[in-house]
């Protein structure tokens, strides 16, 4: 099976026989998890639980290296073994500088915020020890990163303005709220954390969890809670991955063209898992995987433009891309005994 899976990755983009020597790694995944002030013991414990469970899922279930997941929390929990430092502005900036020094254009970065959000004068922020950082502060910090894809998830109340501030090419931004004025405590983080390990998140059953699947699971579970309990929803999760800075709700994804890049961005990478099983990658194989990632992005961008294109031209362009992806499957049957 390992031989077949490795050969598939090679053949996927080889029109002629390729010789591949497995020897080195390709793109890495980094995560920075930040929890703000709880304000009371109940919320401090809740945010601590979110941090612990998210880190555990990333490292134990989703293939992140333990050293590549950094956790920042408030003073009451900073002595916990899984917390790396205090979540104040200085340390947050320092961690972004550290990421900037090591992240390459082949790497993916995940940033997750937990806590209480605030909103005043059109500016949103996460409440952290001492001086808060605003949406614009975080936009400046992520702006220096040269990651292949950046996933920024703010699960706090009043988080919506982060979308417009942070959105850009190769970036996926998710917020728990539709506006900055939705300031009630959010349920979204509970279901976001749950999505990381729940088998139901993997809707297409490809043994990988995409950001689109995580968003769909958490957003739908949140909406269902309000409906089941007879409450008017005080939060509406949003996602943006087109670079436009406009967030889209779960029920509007299909008609909006949003969510296509998120559908090809994975927390658990099939490529990484296969390469690890095979013992690494050669420059040649890394090149094939880079090309596959680019084709997936091309498909995502094309799908996002569907409503603006002639339908025949759209399907013709889509067919070309899918044929390139399918070519490896066709060659695999005769190439692998």
C-alpha cells in the first residue's frame, strides 16, 4: 500500500517515468494558539480547556510537530505545562517575529484566538493582559509572514472586523460573529475545538480535515444549538478566503463562491502523512506536490469565479484541471504491480 500511495503522488504529475529518491521533508505546519483574559474562574478554565484540547488535537491527531505549536495564555494558567508564555502584546509580537524568521513559502500557519472580544469605534480587539491588540495590529503581524497559506480563526465575540483587516491572497479568515456589535459570549469555539477530533467533520471521507469542513461543522453546530434551545442567535460565524475582505455565512457559501480555497487547505495533510510513511521526499517529489497544491488552488479560484463566467468556458477550464489531477490515477494501474 505504501508503494502504491507513493507512486500515485509521483505519477500524478509525471508524463514520463520519474526516478525519485525519498530523502527530505517539504512544507511544515505551524500553529499559534492565543487565549485572552477569562475575567473570572469559570471563563479562565473554559479558555484553558480550549487551548489544551486544540493543542492536543493538532499534535496527537493532525500531525503537527509539538515544537511547532505555541500556546499563550493569561497569568492564571501560564504555569500549566502546555502553556508556553503569557498572552500579552509583547509576547504575541515576539511569537510572530519567531514565525516570520522560520516560515517559508511552502509552509502553512494556523492562528487561533480564544477569549472575550471588544468593539468600539469600528475597531475590534481580543482582551488580553495589559494592552489589547486590535484587528489592525494582527493584520500588521500576519502581513510579514510569507506562508503558503495562512489560516486565522478568531472565535471570540465582536470578531467580525478581523476579516476585512486580515483577508488577502492565500489567507483564510474565520470569525465567530457577523458584526462587531455581536458582543455576547460565543459558542462557536466549543464546536470549533470539537470539530478537530470528531469523525463527522470529514464530510467527504477522504481521511483529511479541511478548513472548510471545520468551519461547516462548527458553524452548523452553533446555529443548531440556538435553534434547539429556542434562542435568537447572537452570533453568526463567517469565513473569507477570496481575498476580498467580505465574510460569508455558511448558508451562503454555495452561491458566493467563497470556501473553495478553504476546501483545499487541510489541517491534516494527506501529502505530509504519505511522505512521512515513505521516509521523506526528494526535490522532484516536492516539486510534484507543489504543482498539485497549485492546481488545487487554481480549481478553487475557478470555482469562485463560476457565476462570472460563460458556463461552457467554466466547465472546459475545470475539465482541464481535473484531467491533470486524474492523469496519475490512469497511469497508476499499469505502473504499480
